[in-house]
């Protein structure tokens, strides 16, 4: 099994920055994808950014140019650097790990963008 532990959520002002981290442990398959999803009240959970084991990345259009996903394979950790934050970025952000052996979710981190 895979366990995911998130950290880095919080309250920031519009235009501010925040970085989320997600550390994976357990039975890590060597071909996998990790990423970040978010869910705001009344909305469906949507993918924000994903990355493969070799570093290929995909972003939702609304965060392109503002968010950067990266990963440290030696630490089995994925990061989401969020810059130029907007109130509409407010949501619970969930770390996701998937491979041929299963799909796993982090506990969620609240990100609130407000003055």
C-alpha cells in the first residue's frame, strides 16, 4: 500500500504564494503518476497538475503560468508551487498517486486566498 502525507496549506492574500508538499511511502511502483486535485464547495474535484515518474507535466488551463508541479523521486515527494494566487484558487487540495497497483489519496490541505 501507499501512504500520502500532505503539508503546506494555509491562508494567503491574493497575489501571494504557497507551496504544497506530498510525501509518498510504502510500496512504490516504479512507473507512476503523482499530482494535485482540488475541490471547492459546490464544485467537482478537478485535476490541477500531474507529473510522471520521468517528469512530464500536465496543467489545467486556469493555473498555467502560475503553478509549477515538481517531484523528487529520491524522496518520493511531489510539490506544487503556487504563485499569483487568486480567490478562485481557494479549495481543498488533494495529493494523488496512481500506478498499475492502485490509486491513493492524501488527506487534503486547505488553501484559502483572501484579503
